[in-house]
C-alpha cells in the first residue's frame, strides 16, 4: 500500500485531469518538474511533494496529525511565459481548492506562497509555482492511514 502522502499527490493529479482541464491536456500533467520542462508541449503542470514536518502525535486516540507541502508548477515555453501560465494557475487552483478534503483523504488544504520565475537563457521558459500545505491524519504509527 502507498503512503497517505502519495495518495494525496494522486488525488491532486486526478483533480487536475478529470474532467480534462481547458488549459492543460492530461498528458501535460507530470509528477516531476524536469519532465514537465523537457516535454514537447508549450504548457505543462508538475506536481511535486515537498517536506513533511514531524507529526503531532495524540497518544490518547492513537493518531498522528500530519502535513505535507505540495508544489504545483505551471511551466510554459513562450515569449511571455508568465502571462501564458496564468490561466492554468487559476484553473489548477480552483480545482485543488474545490474539495479541500480531497475526497476525505485530507483534513484541509492551506494556500501557501506563489513564486514566479522566468529564464530566457537558452529558451524562453517560465514557471509559476503555487505551494499548498495539506493537513491529514494517520494512525500514530503508520504512514498509510
């Protein structure tokens, strides 16, 4: 069985692919930023899990309150990459925040920072990264549920 953190990543990926987004096709959603940048289309999304701080353990009811940071990168290759990425940023945000429990996997999703980066070195590439903190619960001695 996969960890609950991995299940959360998969739930976010599903939220961004079903139904099909108007801004990014399902084959443009990746779980790796490098693949999103290297793929052939001009607009892609990469979902990457970040750090998980130490959990808060409740010995009385034998649960662990956990958090994981999730970065959603909207990557574009165009002459105005940040402007091109903005509609996909808005659509992905609306889909992720529509169900802040991710179908019951999470307790809540908190919005974090937004970073905008542009590189014109070898090719005009830009990325807008939105960070989310997902709060969830597992049994006190389990990463699964």
